[in-house]
């Protein structure tokens, strides 16, 4: 067991994304017990903060024509920092940081944190073999969920003994303060006040993985029954124009709001009535843990991976629900197919089930309140103290 560990946490940036937020928070938590530094590949436009020492490597965002030279330069910078700070353990988040962690390895123990279903991201080709090399060179891999760990074993041949599952923490107290101190615009406040009881919200990057178009399509059926229902979508990304076109096609301009990315999304979550998660695939779905801190009832697709482990751990992780399923802490619906449709196409079976499930929770206040209480208590299983101790135990035993 190592005493007086010197820990480095590496992350690409701090300007949005669940992994980046977790990295910043983890560095802060670890620093309460051991010397810890947070190394950011490029910290420009950072919106996340940390209480520990942060080093901005200021690497250019454009990798240039020969990308491997960019990676070698990054690895050299990280290696110099490892030497300067006498780092004993290095934890990396996301692909660029993972590669730099392994390429810069000295006498330190390297930990790669796998946050997503990588077999979907890189099913074949050069990136697949690069990731396979990184995973096999790492001393330990922390998988964000049990099924992410299984994915690593199945598709990348990683030994089970080298994988440890550590969930993201639920920062109830921090999120509570964000809610109390949060500020929203007058226009936004009026929406929450006027349509209380009928506000559905989702949050995440506007990218294909998140499947927000399936939610919009399902919501087009919800408003036929509840004309005063509103859908708020938080996030930014490449799918914004497609989502706007879909909203226009369904004539939902006064019912669906794209409010962009928020540095403090929690006040929006806390003022909503129902969270709907439409992802095609995940590693865990950290926003679901944040919903726990907000006491916000959740409907989620039973996508691979994560939602079932969080909302219905009593269910078989290796099966997929075929109908609306009331789990212990939230409601699961069948996965979406990930295909893009226009407003003229009929709803898929999964989209119709999602629409019906939303309506059921909107009309059943007692059911919604029951899930509100249950999901809030579920957050205790992921307290920062418990999760930080799991990380410290992992590092100390390496």
C-alpha cells in the first residue's frame, strides 16, 4: 500500500461535458486526502472549477495535419510534470488524456477511466486498435458502470482483474447550493411558473448519441393530450439545426425550448417535473445521478449502458425491456433505434411507448411524487465520501 501518494488527474478541457465535470470534482475530493494536481490539456473557456492546483497545458485545439506529433508533444509535457511533481498515480479522462497518460508513463501507476460504450465509438479501424493498446497498457481501468466493464472484456480483451467499476458521485450538497444560488432569466422563470406540473426536461450534448429527436417526436404525441405541456432541452451541439427543423415540422415552436448549455443546469432540473433521457447508448448517464440530487423523477431508455444499473438494479442487466417498466428508482422504456426521422414519419413503437409513459407520469401525481422521493434517496448510494474512498482504495492497492 502506498503512503503519501502524489496524484495527477488529466482531462481534455473544463468547458462542458459530464466527464470533465467529474474529473474536476474528483481532483478536488482526492486533494482532501492526498497531494493532487489537475492537468488540463486546454483550459480555455473553462466553466468547471476545482479546489486543487490546476495546470493548463494550453495545447492548441487544432491538432494539425500530423496529429500524432500533437500527441507526442502532449505526452512530453505530461511526462515532465510527472517528473516535476514526483507523481505516483495518474488518472486520465477521455481519449486524448488516456493516450497521453500511457505514452508519458514513468514509474507512476496509470489508471484509465472509461466513461462510455467504446465498442460503439470505435467498432473497428485504427481508433479501435489504438484504444485496445491503451487499455492493455494501463495498470488499471475504472469502468463507469458494470456493463462498460463487460464491454471492455468482450470487445477489447481486457482482463477482468484489471477492471474496477466506480460510479460517479452524487454531490447533493454542492448541487443544493447551486440550486439555491442559481439565477434564471425572467422569461425562463415565467415558463416554470405558468406551466408547473407539466414541465419535462432533458439535458446533454446535442449529438447523435443523445437521441433528443426521439424525445421531440414522442412529445409531439404528448401535447395532443396535454396541450400545456412543455419540453425544455439543455445542451449544445451539431444536431441543433436538425432538432429545430423537427420542432418546426411538428409546429412545436411554443412547446419545445432549446435553451442551450447552462453552467448551472441544476436550478432548471429542480424546477421541472419530469426528466426524460433518450440516449441511444451511454457509459452510465451522469445526468441521472444529478437528477437524484435534484429529486427529479426520471424516464429513461434502457440503452446500453447505465440507466438500468442506476434506476432498476433489480432487473437483469443483460436483457432489454420491451415495454414501459417501473423500476425501483425510475421508469425504463425500450431503446430507440437511433434512426433520424422527419416530422411526417409515424412514431416508432419505442417512441409511442415513451409518449404513453410520459403521459402516465404527468397525469399521476402520486406516482411522480413516489419516484421523486425514491430517486432522491438513491443518491445516498453514491455519496462523494463513499466514491472518493473507493478511488483512494484502488490507488493505494496498486
